[in-house]
C-alpha cells in the first residue's frame, strides 16, 4: 500500500509529464468566425489529465486560406497542457470558400 506522500509524488510526476507533453482535448469550443464552418472537430480529453480532473481553455488564432483550410495557427493563450490537442483538432477544421484569406479565432474549453 502506498503512503500519502508516495501517492502525492506520483501525482506530481504525472502532472509534470502532462505539462511537458502538452497533450489535450476539449468538450466545447467557441469561434469568432466571419466565415461559416463546414467541418468542426473537437479534441479528446487527455487520459493522463482525467485522474487529476484538470480543466482549462486554449485560444487559437488561425490563418485560413480562400479554399477554407487552416494554413497557420498561433496559440493566443490558455493552459499549455491542452495546447497540442487544440492545435491538432483545429488543423482538421474547414471553413466555407471565400475570395480572401481570413483570420479566425477559436477557443476550446477542456473539462474531464
């Protein structure tokens, strides 16, 4: 049987791994899009974060090409534990075609 201190150390190590690996997922998202979204993908909540009941938000700014695909993105704020999952999901998003490049801001909320 593990002591309380041993369990605390294990939890601390897992949290450190989570922060270093920057894995993540989401339950909801908000978009301040000027273009209609035609394909939306939600990230998954990271399995290692579940025992710790971590919550957080990631805000991303994406440069969207005229054909509707994400060309570049930048993290504008939020919990770094969930950043990779947010980026991975946003790469799969598609917007309606447009005659110009646009900048779209998306925010993902992560909850266990």
